[in-house]
C-alpha cells in the first residue's frame, strides 16, 4: 500500500505559515508608519517653535523702538511737557491723566483689549495713532496713563511719583532735608510717573503686550 502523504519541498512554507508572516510584516510596517508620522509632526513642531521664538524676538526689538519713539514724542514741548496737557485727556498721544481701568491680573489696560471700533470711539485714544509696520504685518497700539487716581497737579498723595534734582545744586553737595522739602537748589522735585503700554499684533493675529514706566524729566 502506497503512502498518500506528500512531502513539503524545502524552502517553501505552507499557506497558513505564510499568512502569519504576512500579518507580522503588516504590523511592523504599521509601526514604522506611525513612527514616521510622529517624526514628521515633531519636526514640524520644532520648526513652528523656532519660528515663534524668532517672531517674538523681532516683536521685542520692534517694541523697544516704538517705546523710545513714543517716549520721545511725550517729552516734546508740544505734548506732555506742555503746562496744561498732563492734567487733561490728550487723544493725540493716546494719553489719560488718570490710571486707566484694568480688569485683569496682568495689569493690561482694558483699552488695549477692545476692538478697533471701541478703541477709536474712546475719548482717550485714536486708531490713527497706531504704528504700522506693513512689510512685517505688525501693528503697535499704545496708551499712556499718568499714575494718578485724581485729577489736578501731581502730588505724593494722589500719584505714583519719582524725584528729580532741582537745577542749581552742586553734584557733590549733599541734599539736605530742608532743601528737598522747599524745592530749593539741590533739592528734589516731585514728578509723576507715566506708564506706557503697547499691544503688538503680528501675522495670524499673534498678540504680545509690553509695558514700561517713565518720567518727563
């Protein structure tokens, strides 16, 4: 009686074993594809972060230049160093003689968080004062507010103040208390502190805020 079993040729696998190998190959391919996608996404995220850092650095430089420009304007005789301007609203320079309302923990004036139309409708500011950097699609919007809680001339009672030496004193002469209080030569004069707040709007609606304080003397 002849044996009916057939021998399997060497180098060939049964259909069932070939199917198992195919499944493992597909799983390995899927893992490699997932890894490749994750690598591409990580690469894109790195590029995005690098671009964001470069953009933020550029905004800082633009902001510093704008601050110097606005402070220089404020110190001109035609603006805040005018005898009457510091005690009144001055929309030509987006200026308020009182501390602007701020309903946030960051200390950003609410005026800078308003829409364009609401900002322009405010008695304090004008939309035309925006600093436009068209080539970089950057808009710098600013407001200046004197750090006082009441109208009128500044004093230690109603304003955040600094001091400046009264002209006429010698640089090596000690400032005496009576000179400082009377405002004599060599004494100190009380000057109000002003806050400059800037909102920088960049491409794709990116926002950044900057603040500094200064005096007019």
